[in-house]
């Protein structure tokens, strides 16, 4: 991208915790309705947390997915400190899940977890069923955001832009599997324009929701998309179309 894109405003950043709490409360009745719905086909789903987050941050999301009848796995690496060494370990994790279940694995990645999920799909397209990213800045990982300073502190002064150049060039490129990129224009942590696939075709779709960054895993619109997307595999994947009362520009502005 050649246009200048600034980091999210201070207002959206400071309001993140409060907005996330509201989103959590709003989604509770929805999750109760889907509790033990068992509409899924039982295929494995691995969920990857965001930067500085652990499997605890995805607990609610994992329960939501499991309640629909899927075999859910966390990423197995504790807290996400943004280390490139995770890739080899995650590839091993993905391979193990595939061997154990004998089925393709869906990958859901929140923020930086989605960046890893897309790269896993590029390395293992045959065993990856689909990818769903939640506010993941794969198209501008080195660009201005509101947590870049944390990465530098935790990695002994190394900046994100100092990592392998070939990897940085590959990050924006789409994976050759069905991919849904969920983004929010009121994200207070990362610029939303960097959370979109560069192309939209028969395999790739961008979906805008109204969500905070840290609340994406509990946001009603996001959960609606995830519930729908997991029903489809490579053979029958189609783009998401909201139904009923959710078919509203207030919920999905881009659809």
C-alpha cells in the first residue's frame, strides 16, 4: 500500500476496554441460543490468540465454537510474544492435529494470531480447511499501530521491521485457501486498512464489523460470521451473506 495510513485515534484506543465489555454483554444471549447447538460437522478448529495474549483470552471463543460441535484446540504455546520461532512449533501443532483427527483444520486467528494463521495456511494448504482472521494487520505489520512499542520492549529493542525481509514481503499475499478477513473501522489498536485481503475473489472475503480490537472474540457480529463460516469447506465455500435481523448495514457496514 502506498497511501499514508496513521495509527488509530487515541479515543478509540482508550475506549477499547469499555467497548469490549459492552460487546461481551450484548453477545451473551446469542451464545446461550447457540449453546450445544451441535450444528458443526466435528472437524478440528485451532484458535490462535493475539499479541501478549494467551489461550485464556480465547477461552470464550473456543467454548462458543465447541458448543456447535467442533473439535477445538488452542495454539499450545502459552502467551503470544510475537516470536518468529513460533512458526515451526505451530506447523508441528497443525500437523499433529491433522494426523490425530484425519481431517482438514480450520484456523481462527485474533490480531497477530491471524497473521500466523495465514502463514500456516500458506505452508500447509492441503490440510488447512479455511482461515478466519479477526483484526489481523497482515498487510501492514511494520506500519504504525498502538502496540508496536510493546514488541520492541519485549524483544530487546528489535523492531518488527527488523525481521526477515522475505517474510515481510510475503505476509500481505493471500493464502490459497478460503479466507475471511474481519476488520473494524473503529479498531483502537491496529489500522483497519491493514486487516483486509488485497483481493476479493471466490476464495477471499473482507467483512467489516463494528467492534473494538480486544472485543472481537466476543462481538456478536464476529461470532455470527464464525458460526456461518465453519459450516463450509473448500468444496462448498461461498461468501458470507448475513441473514434475518443481522442483514443490516448497522451490523455489517460493508455487506
